[in-house]
């Protein structure tokens, strides 16, 4: 009996030694997904999530990365800055995500930038306002990376198009003074117009809770502009278009990349959109994007991809490239280092680099669209410097 006990003890020790020496299995690679799933930007944030989900499923179906599956850890910001900060801390400190896919919401991007710096976890997202990636002292936020054109570049591109292609010289501006995205577009647009010798006839503001813009639009109409620039979020755009039309403000309407999907009929009377122009991150009619868009729609119950579906996929793709480069060292430190060292990225929006001094893309043009019969119509590619052929 004693001899049996000794043998069992030896076997137990041997088993423990073998277990200690055996390589430890690593689990899923977690990627945080901080999005406005139920707030005012749900349509655009949802498109980011779907673009990322499509890539996750494709990568996992092909065996993952180094044999490890990808897993999105999604938190809803509910359109609230404090909720976003708390959610970011939870996913980093409790879920232990080493990297985060960020939302297309500048107010939230500005708020979480110091948190990413403090916790040293990189965030790659679609927050367009400069303050999301650049500090007040002009230095870059080390852990914040933008994967689409900045708000300033978008505003400068549509201003250049209106000045050069439409021949407009007199502009009015209506913007949301409580929204950093809208403010971040209005300022560069005004500066671009004035630098080109144009005129700003009026500047009116509103806040995000406003639904009636008739007072501001009436004042704008009295200044006789040739165009109205209104860089707004999706819920406001159809209201501004409709109310301008009702008031007889018969001018060219210039807006932001948030026009789809709410700027189109049946949300808006097609008659109210006939003179509307806006910049967009992609042209889904490009042959190289058609197959991707078809696969997206087939996967997600016939939903058509938005620009944020494509740019969200690019943001997620940049994260994936950094993870691949890290091999078995999938940590925040390694991912951050690989993001900084990434020479260029070949994405759905085109080939671009991330500038070291801004952490924003370099070299991406904007697709200029108009609306015809309630549907988008691509016109040409544009940058602040002019047409790209």
C-alpha cells in the first residue's frame, strides 16, 4: 500500500512538471470597440461595427492570427462623454483589451484622448476633429490614431470645390456650437473661403437639441448668400434641408460627410436636395469596392454600407496589421510601436500614410457628391488643392 502511494506521488509530481513545462495556450485576441450604438450617431457607429465584424468573421474563418481568434469587445457610449470614458476604462482595466476601435464622434474622441494617454492603450478611430489626435500644445496624442480624413481637410475640400467648380463667392454658415465635429468643420471652411477671397455673409449657430432652425435660416436668407454650409450630424441634416426649402432659401446647400443616409428621400423631399453637395470618404461605385459592398449587404440583411463601413474597416484593418506584426507579443506596447512604425496602409479608402506629427492620414482625397432624384451622384475626387484625376 505504501509502495502504491509512493508511485502515485511520483506520477503526480511528474504530471505537474509536465504541465508547468508545456506551452501555455493563449486565448482570443480581444479588440475593444467603443461605439455610439444607441445614441444620435448610432447609424454611423453601427456601420463601423459592421465593417469591423465583417473583417473579424473573415479572419477567424481563415484561422485567425497566429492561430488565435479575434473577438470584439463592444461597449455603447450612448452618445454620452462620461459614459464613453467609463466604458473605455472598463474595457481596458477589466476586459484587458490591448487596443480599441474608436467611434466616428469627435466629442468623445476629445474626451478619451487623455485616458488613452494615461492608460497607454492605442485607439484607432474615425474621430475627425484635430483635438482628438493633437494636444493644445501642438504635440500629438501618442495613443490616438485617425483612419479617415480630418474635419479640417474635409471642410477645405468642399470649400475648394464650391469656389473652383461652382464659382461661388458668398457663403453663409450654420453650425452646431455645442458639437466639436461641427465646430471643427465650420472654422476651417470659413478660413478657406476667406483665404480664397470669398465672403461669409452670415454665421448662425444652434445646439444639438434644436429641431427648428427657421429663425437662423431667416436671418441667413436676408444676407443673400449664394450657398449655405451646414456641417451637421445625421438627425439635423434633413430638418435643415427641408426648412430651408420651405422658407424659399433657394441657394446651393453644402454639407458634411454625414449626409447619408438621412439626407435622402424619403426622409427629405427630393425637391429640397437638388442643389446639395457634400464630401464623402469613398465612392462605392468604384469597381474595386463593388464586390466588398455586395458581400457586406449579403452578410447584414441587405444593409447598404456607408462611408463609415469602409473607413471603419480600414481603421480595424490598421489594428489587424499591427497585431500581425506583433507576432506572439500582442500587447498595447507592441501594438502602439507597430502603429507608429507602419509605413503605409492599403485600404478601401485608398493607400495612405499616418503622419507622425498629427496621427492623421496623408494623401487621401474626398469624393464629392450631389443628390439627384433623392439618390447620391458621384462627381469627382477633390482635395483642398483641387481636383484629383
